[in-house]
C-alpha cells in the first residue's frame, strides 16, 4: 500500500479560492471523483487525500445486491474505454456497513449514487440512504438506467419518467439530490428541466455514450453484454456541448461536468462551459492519482491566467455565438 506521504495534494495557497458550490452544498474543491470509476469505498485513498477533493462519488448502488453483466466487462477503445459492468454492487444496506466507514475515516465528503429498475427501486434505495451519517452530503440519482415499467427506455430519455424518479427520491433522501443524465437523447434540456422541477438541486452531465466494438479475430462484440458505454477523452466534446446547452437554457441550475476530464484544461473547459464542479472518471484507471492531479493542474491553469477563484471561470465561455463570458482563455 502506498504511504500517505506520497499522496498528491489539492490545497490552495497564495489566496486562490479553489472552492465551489453545487446547489446548497459548499465544497472546498471543484474536482470530484466520477461515479463508477472510484469503487464503492476508499480505494483511491491510498493515492491521495480524499478529504481534499470536493467529494467522492461512489459507484451506483441499488436497494438490493446486483451481480452485473457477464464478462468481459471493459475494453480499451483508442484512448478511451468501453464498459458494460452492469452496475454490480453490494446494495445500499451492505455499503453503509462495509464500505462507508473507510470513507469516513479518510475524512471524505461522500456523494452516494443510486440506481434502480423501477421508480419504487429508486425510492427504496433513497429510504436506506436517509439513515446515512452526515458525511454522505448528497445523493446522485443515476437515471441513465432502463425503465422496466416503461418498455426498457432509459429513465433519462423521458422528462416525465425522470421527474417521477426524482420526486420519489427527493421526498425521502433527506439530503440534496443531483440527477445524472444521459447524453444519448435529443431531449436533454427538457429532461434537465424536469429534474429541476422535481426537486433536483443539480444535474450531472454526462453519463457514457452508447457504443460497441468488435473483436478483429472473431468479429463478435468485445463485451460480454454486446454493447456498452463509451467513456474517456473521446466523449469530452459531447460533455462540453451538453454542459453548455443546459447551462444556457437553464441558468441557475448547478451542473457537475463529467466526461473525458484528464488534465487541468479539460476540467477548465467544462467549468467555462457552465459547470460548477467536474468529475474525474476513466482517467483514474490509468492513473489513480488523477483526481488530485487534475485539481492541482486546474488551479495552476487558473493562476496562469490571472484568475483568483474557480468561480471566475464558471460559465466564462458565454453564449454559443461567442459573445459574453469573462475572457478567460486557454
């Protein structure tokens, strides 16, 4: 195990304000881990001080244990990754007992991501989270899952289904709720609006992009489940566009930008597009120190351009026509 002395840090010095707000939640750092890439517990704590990140967003959990999809579950695709893990997890009840204590010992702020197959599944999971200690600062509602009652369409492809899920979770979770949305729809703004109206304090943009890859020898899908979700640098422009569109259409709605964040500039780009925080995901598979490294590089990027806080960067890109913005440049 790597000693704590080797951890990378994210603390600010010399007056730079690295903090941000996501709705009612104040965070000391704008960089978070992304759900699905940091495990269910303190796995990344061996490589950095988790208390100095904005939050650790754990892998999505259901109200029940779930075994996930058949192997193979992940495959490299260029500089990116295709996965179909299938949301394997121990369930919220076991997670509270077996995984959360390690995150508490690390001093991490925890965002618990929830998923379900039905509206009632989400509500049951949120009821279990309601008893969680104060270190669980928010709930991310991963609505990028098939709605079994709605013909297997993703919840996040329907404003009505998204609103129904969010309303049920918000009613019982006892803490701020964020909606994690899918980029695989032309109704993204409408879905984000429905989530906000149902009580979501923020939205997480984006989840993976649907994709498939074939084995050159067998000409069969490389993943056991066939298709999967593409993540990493290949989807970064998709995430930037999604953040920018939602930020312009729904001003005042906090956004956590996720998708292909690998360094300070890719984090800054999402913030300039309108996000108030960013998640580091796939990059952590190649470099488990990536979240704290990105935080340090983001601060250096801001300082080099004379910015005194993360807040000065948020939304700096302005409208799509290029007018407005704070003038911060790459």
